[in-house]
C-alpha cells in the first residue's frame, strides 16, 4: 500500500484562462468519478478538474482500502425526504457501485480481494450492540445473505482476535490498494480527455466562473465542489463539514509463523465494535494496515501537516494491534493521517440548490471509496438531466457545526468520553452500553 512504483498520471498547473462546460474542484475520488461519469454519459462535455495540491491529496489517497457497500449515513435522516424505499434504493446502488469500481478499474490493477468484512465483538456490551445491529438491519430488509451473525468460535476460524465473543460478516466488501485504485481511476479520466490541473488552488467559486491561481475559468454549465474534509478551508464553509482526523499504520511484513498465530487467512476487512473504532486489512504483501482516530479534531477546523502523524498516535495504534493479537510482536513500518468530511447529521449530501450553478457533494464520514463512485454518478445525472442514481442523497447541506471553541471542546471531549466508556465496558460483565457512550451519541447526533 506504499507509493513505491505507483505513479500518478502526469498533470500540470493551470497557466492560462480557460473555457469549459463543467469545472470540478477537488481531484479526489468524488471529483474523478464525477468526471468519469460525465464522460461516459456525454463524451462531448468538456470537463476540467482542479486541485490545490495533487491527485488524491486528501482521504482518497490515505485510507485503509475498504471498497464497501456498508450503508453510508443515518437511515432515518436520509428517509425524511424520499421515505424508506429511497434509502433502500441507495443501498442497492451502493452494492452495484462496489462491483462497478472493480469492473471499471480491474481487480488486478487495484489489488482487489473480495473477502467481505468482519466486525468483531470482544465484550458483553459489544456483543449486545452487534446483536442489536443485526436486528436493526433485518428491520430494513437486510437478509442473512448480506449480513450474517457468527459465534465466537466461528469468528475465531476467520481471525484469531483475543477475547472474541462473536462477530458479524458481510460479503459486501473488497480490500483494495487505495493508491492503485486512485491512480488507476485518474489514468482512466485523463485518457478520456479530461484535463486535470494540480497545484492549482481555487480562490473563488461562483456560478459560471472560478478563479484559479489568478486565472479565470469560465464555466458554461456547472461547477462541482468535491472537497470533502477540506471544504472548511473555503470562505463561508468553515462549519459545514467537520474535518475529522483519522490515522493509519502499516506494519512490517509478518512471517508465515506470525500469520499462523494471527489466523487471518481470508481477505476480510476487520473492524471492531468498541466506541473508539478501528478498521484494518491484510495487505497483499503480508502486512497489517490498521486505522483509527488518534487526535480526532484540530482547533478551528485545521488540517494535518501533509499526513504527518505524532508518535503518541502511532503508539495507540500499535497498542490496539497488541490487544487484538497479543501473541505476535508487530512493528510499524509506515504511518500517516488525514481528514475526512463529516456533516452535522452524519449523512452524505449532493446539494444542487443552495448556490446557483454550483453542486456541492460529500459528507461520507469515512466510507467514501464506494460512496464517491455513487455520488459522482449522481452529480453527473443531475448535470445531464437524468434521474439521480442516489436520490436520497440529493438534499441541501444540513445545519452547521457549533462555533469554536465549542466545536473543539465537543469533538475532543466526546472522543475522550468514548475512550472511558470502552474502558468501563471492558471491565464489566454487563451487556448494556455505558451511559457515558449513550450520552455522547445523543450529543454527537448519531
């Protein structure tokens, strides 16, 4: 999953005024899939993509590589406008998108392994939450073939996590190399005739016009803003999407003996059921990639320092690995961090109404690899006058996050509260969720 030997398609900075049909701000997965979908629907449409840094500078190039059909957002929120069936339709579309990504880019090209995803429980309260999660999904029509409960013994046969009480497994996940996926898509987009401009920060966004590095981009049809976690850097949008920090660690390669002890012989993505979430995969070159929050939020919606992660966070991620696999000594080889975009209602949006001539899109809350494909196609549908694929996501941006210092205090206090709740639940034999965690959920709006 490192960048060695993986090369992005050549790009350049904007160096002159430009006329274009559609201008896309952000060369991450959402922006690139929007460009791809527009080219497929109407090859005569001229499209240009602009990024302040490089292709996939944000979460698109720094994630754990879960190409998943797990529901994105809060169902009750998304059902308000179009009802229950609109949400079910989106979830069907997510499953199609998951497979479409592999079909378009090629399984070998992106190291796609279709093993599904395993969410494990390691305490009585975690097990109760998993049981409730299965029951809740059944109420939404999710059957055994899409989500299956496993006993502790059954889960242990898939991965030898310490203290397993049970798990749920879904087949709806590929583990991929996120950088290969990103650059493979970018190459498809460039080959299709889309102009991608990097090191080209957009200073002004208005209907029909962008200002980029002092140059004017005249836009005949629509501007698309697909900046996800970096939306907070734009004037007037500091409180719309919270740039939530997530950190990643990749170990040195494990020996055959170590893999035998770990028992992770399938291509499952692995996650937990604690309130302080972790997620991971076994990489094709025999490493473990593991992600978690670390420092969740920086004051003033600030961003990371080009992906640099502090030693304390690396230590936390290594400690998580030790808890999961205490019989194996693991060493960190690489670590990085990045921000993802979270709306106040924790649900994605495609907003074509708030600003004339401009479509804003994002808010996947960390589940963007598949969601970006679906959102990009939905944006392309709107631009070309078609029925939107993900109709339940087409809505105005919700209310803003609280002003500072409340935003910083709240985000970090909630994460601390979840950490304490996990500690208390781990020491208890009761199956009920900690009241601290329930209170934190209510405040967070989850």
